[in-house]
C-alpha cells in the first residue's frame, strides 16, 4: 500500500491554555482536539477503529513550532536531529486520549527551554497575545501522521454523505506541531504534496479540520 504523511490542523482556543509549575519550572499547557472519527479528507476515510488503535502513538512525541522541513522544503520527522535543532522549542505532547469522537492532546511548553530559541520566544509572545489581546492572531496546531493508503474498488460515502475512494490504515503519529506562520493554509478538500528524498518518498498532504 502507498504510504503518505498527513497534517491535520485545528484551532487553539484562548480558554484551552493554562500554566503550571512542574519540578519548579513554569510550563504552558495548550489543549486541543483533532482527528474526528470517520472524517473524510481528500477523498480518504479515517475510520474510528484505525484512529482508536493508533492515537496512543502521539503520547510523548515532540511538538515543534511549524512542521519540520529541511533547507529544500522537504518534510522531516520531528524526531530527526535537524528538525530538533531547528524547530524544537521545548514543547511535547502529553495526556493523549479519546474524548467523544475526537483525540484530545495537551502540548506542554517548557518556558525555560522556549526562551532559549527565537522560535520559542515567538511562541511565548503569541501565547501571551492570545491570553491578553482582544483581537489576537489565531494559533493552530497540526498533527503529523504517517499512514498507509488502501485503495477502494469503488466510490463510497461516510455517514455525512462525503465520498471517499481510499481508506487510511496503520497510522503512526509523528508529532503535533504548533503553528505560528501557517494558519489556515489548507482546506479539507485540498492537498499539498511534496516528496521526501529517502527510500520511502513520502507524499505530504495538509488539511484543516473543524475541532469545535
């Protein structure tokens, strides 16, 4: 089966941000929802049973600022050393669980670590803006998922009447990024592709999902 990487974006709400001291260090915790059961994106169905057996792989993954890429604009896994050096800002994902028909995840941002990098300082500034401004710029999060594509022999419809001709299988969550510069860049019916220069040549597709 063809293997691709999916990026699913959702919005961060002001009341989903809290601050805690962990081991004497201030952490900002950002909660968000993503991946509704049986959603159809780019004519692909994401079955509830596939999400249920894979969402735990998001636990304790990194939460980079933007989706990592190399100098040529090609996708990098968040655990790649180059991605860690250039996109990590002291944030990681915790408390991953199913809440209703969606995945809930908390992004823990170590303030002390975030202050060490330009991306981290920008992130702290934007969170402060979201908390204090009457007209803040939105912050989105975006989950990165590796999956296999199972083609269908015919066009099918989900419960909402949306058509699909392939099914997502064997999903593995790579990261849940915090987006500062790419808010709302894609819609559910649109896909943006780029190939990674490795043996697998992953196609990357980006979508926005309504997590309200």
